[in-house]
């Protein structure tokens, strides 16, 4: 029984971490205008100190944006940028940037 519970927990964790969002790429693109100053118009950073966002995994991007917003991840540039974003905004931005090559 214990093995069954552990296996179920592992499977559930895997399913949760790989689920996709029902996000709006077009809304993310519209919201991404503010991101372009550092991360580039097409998600390719203009300087080595800022990461490329184009092609990153959607779930990862959403999680990181929310972490900056919530203060669990801190950065003097990103935390204020993410502060006003809703969960839907974060998901939409993640969908947009992950859709880029």
C-alpha cells in the first residue's frame, strides 16, 4: 500500500508539472512590450546580463514570473516589473515567449 501511495504521488507531481496552460499568446504579445527593453522585441536579449526568453518552456517562464511577483525570487529589475502582473498575465507572457523561436 505504501508503494502505491508513493507511486501515485510521484505520478501526480509529474502530471502537475507538465500540464499546459490555457493561455492567450496574443494577450501575452501585447503585454510583452515592456519586456522588450531588456529581453528584446523577439525575446532575444540585447545584453548578456538578461536571459533570452524566446523558446523557453512555458511552465518554467510562468513560474519564474510569479516568483518575481510574489517575492520568492528577487531581482532589483524584475521584481518591480512583475509586481503588477496577474496569474493570467504571467501565463499569457509565458505562452507568448515560449511560442517564439
